[in-house]
C-alpha cells in the first residue's frame, strides 16, 4: 500500500507522482429492481384495482424492461381483497407474454405465499418464484401476521421445502429491520441472525426492509456492514420506504456497500400503515432516475415507467407520490432513457 499526500489509496502511485487515473469499469454497472407495486403497494391502498387493470400494469411493466416484479399474494380474498384473483393474474401474464417458469428465465415474476394453503394455490399457476415474510420485531410480527417470529419460521419450513421440490426460487422478506412502530429500536444482531436463518432455510435472497421508513444512511451502512460479514452481499436486497424522505439516500448508501438489488414501487404506491398521511415504498421512477443519472443500468425504460405511474394513479384514484412521476423527465437526454 502506498501513501499519497498522507491518504491510503490502496494503489501504487505512478512514477511521475500524479494521482492514478480511475480506470473505466470493465463491466457496465447494473442494479436489479424488484417492482412491488402490485403486491406490497396495492395491499396498503384502500382502493381495489380490477384484475384487468392489474394485468395491464404487470404486462406493461415487463414490456418497459422490469425483469423482477411481485404480481400479488396467495392469501384469502376475504382478508385482503386487494389481492383477489392473484391466481388468474399470474396465469394471464405468463400466457399473454409467453413467459417461462424456469429459474433461468429473463423475467421472474413473484408472489407472496404465507402458508401451505397459499402454496397449493400458487402451484396451480406457472409462477417461478415465491416470497415468504417475517419481521425482526416480535410486536410487529404479532400485529402484522398474527404469530410470533418463531411461529412464522415454522410456517415457512413446509412451504420452502415444497417450493424447493418443485424447483421454485424462494425470496425472504424481513421487515422492521431498522425500527419497529411498537418497540422502537431493533437489535442489529437479531436482524443478522434472522436473515442468516432465512438464507440457511433455502431463501436465495433476503430483502432487508425499512417498513416504517425510519432508517438513515448511517444506520444503513452499519447494518449492511454487519450483514455482509455473515451473508454474501449478492444475497441481500434493500427495501426502503420514503416515509421521512430518506429512501434514496439509504439506497445510495447500501449501493456503496455493494448491494445490487432494490425493491421499489411504481409511483411509490403503498402508503405507510403506521403513518396514514405519509408515503411508504420508495418510487421505482425515482430509483431508476437516480441510478441512470449515476451511469448505473436498470434495463428499464424510464419514460414508459412515468407513463405507467400516471396510469396506475388513475386506477387507484389519486396522485401518486413519485417525484419523477409528478415532475416529469428533464430535457437532458442521458437522464431520459
Ligand atoms: Mg414496502
């Protein structure tokens, strides 16, 4: 290691003494966006969007370049009416676009499966990926999924086992990783322990959620550093909410640590159930806008995304809280693709 002007650079200084010139990256910088509007977004909205409209949004998202997206949840329609018809929706999208259920498929739709009953319903569709859900705080798990964290893991075991036998990918959601609406602080060690457990159980990826939008970049860096010591970074995703306006800063911080998968919602759909007038999920348009401006590819057509965000706003009957969606695209060509 060579010191240049007292700073550790990690690189050998060139003979002529000038600072080394950064080499252009050999591979295009890229992140994966997991679009969650049709599940996480809609289930937190009062409006019921018709099956036809949800099929339209899903298909247009995929046509716009979205490769990973939640289509819905295999839950009881009497309990979560926003998710009614998920089975038909999945079948329609796969059929209309000629998608494959294979793990190697370029487009990987997903759906939430809370239990074996939901899994059996999922198996009547060509879905290639499912997601399971738990929390890092006991009170939140009790309030949200009506069981303890331990009981939620007991429910996963047969679901994950069955999914593996059928060759499905399983994603794990861990919510309240940065704070709980009931307990306040959440212990980082507990988040690492639960995320590691989800990975050991067979989840290919763990989405680390800031469910109530309290995280700030310092906390994001601290937690992901800890997670990285136990879990390969490629297995981790960031799920940030913009409740207090810190989501993009948190995504930027996590990206700096090597996180390359981020969850976001078209139009920022999905309010925060613990702060009724505030926003929830970070908007996909804002995340894509930021990354494209940084020279990081998402593979998503931002112009189409903005059009779709407005269409979705009409379907739920409100102006969605996406900055880019509301402001439109600037007249700077490199930011418009
Ligand atoms: Mg969310």
